[in-house]
C-alpha cells in the first residue's frame, strides 16, 4: 500500500490578518453610504454551520445543481481541461474537489492538488485527508486571501483553477473583472479556469432561495451582528434588525441587507465607533449576482480566456464554464 504524500502548506496571511482586516472592513463599511459589511464576515463558525443548513433547504437550489453537474459531467470537464493540477479557490473541506480529483485520477492525469483557503486549520485538516486518500499526489496548500494572493499559488503548466459555489457572484462588476484578470495573469498558456455561476431565472424562485420559509437565511444574515458583538465589543440588538433580500433586476443580482426596525445608536467598543442608524436604514451584507451564459463567456474573454466548454444542470439553473488561457 502506498504511503500518504507529504503535505506542503504556505501561509501568506499575517498572524493578525483576521483581526486587522475585520476592523478595517467594519470601520469603512459602517461609515459608508449605504452602510455595508463584506460578505466574508458572514462565515464565522456559527455562520458556516447555518450556511450548511441553507444548502439543504428545498428553496436553495444552487448547491444541488452544481453538485449534479459535477457528478454527471466531471469526466468531460477534466478531459476538456487536460489538467494535471487542480487548484481550488475557497476549498473549505475539499468535498467538491474530490469529484474532480477522482475524474482526473481515473484518466491518469492527476499530479498535484492545491487547496486555497483563508482558514489555516480547515485547510490543514482537508489537505491531510486528501494526501491520505490520494497517495502519490502532491498536495500543496495555500493559506491566503484569494483577492490578494492568487499570484502566489503554484499553477504552472496545465493547471486548472476551480472557483465553485457561485462565489464569483459575491463580487460587483468591477472587482469581479479584476479578480478574473488576476486569475488569467497567473495561468500559464494552456492553463484553465473552471467557474461556477448561478443563472438568471424567475424572480420568484430567486426571492424564495434567499427568503426561505424556515428563516435559516435570515438567521444566517443576522448572525454577522452577533459576531461583531462578540469580536469587536459592539452592542447590536439583533431584534432591532430584520433580514431583507430582493431581486435587483437592473444589476441582475439578489441584494441582501439587514434593515433597522427603529432609529438606533450602535457602539462598536473596540473601534471607539458610534454608528447612527435611521429607522428603515439598511446595511448591505452580500450581493449574489446571477449570470447569463453568453455574459459569462464575454467577461472571461475580456481577460484573454477562451471558452472550452460550458455545462448546465438539466433544469438550466446553474452553469460551470471552462476557459483556457491561449
């Protein structure tokens, strides 16, 4: 029996990165107009558990649709990429990676796996599991912020970068194009980029996906205030806010906010910050952009990436698009 491959881990985040970034984001976001809190802060331990519950809800289809495509089309995707290295941005537990890794291994073309995540603890656990389950495959984990550290990932040759979960939809247009350009600049000619995107559809279905009957998404959204109370000594009253998520037809995204039920004054103790919030005023916590198939291809082409293939689920709700750097 083969021995597990040794795991290499590169840590590119400063020891105090989490705290200093949180402080800067909250200071800038709550002073802005409209007020905002970046979506990445929704995912503390409790938030991550709640999101896992959301993926199992009847109303929330994207997770199931992406899994359907990966399950049924992974061998086609891998064959089209020709990749011997898989780099997954926001790899988490690496659960989705395994479908692609299995397909690459079945074709005899799997050489290296590069999980990339901000959570060092989670990444180390996942990387060790992958090394044990795929002996002989090099595992090189990257602990970093994919908005800054993509150029530091080892993606040489015929590497495939996977960005799944429709996470790209959390970017507004300009930063999304910058992000795609960063990925393109890091790829070698022949390298590929696989991106998952939720598609534009009936507004009623989109509204239901972010306003589930059980209220799990509302609890997930409100939990960010609980996190700020704990981490920054703030005094948000969760009962003073309500979850709001609506389809913005002009921008083609779901706009997710926390709406103040009353006029209130909030103190963020560790920042020595007092925030005045009017009744009905909103704090944006996330956008979830939806895409059209031709629009995805056009945005990727702007960065010099040429489409190789595009796959949707049977219902046409979700897409995986594979592009190559020529």
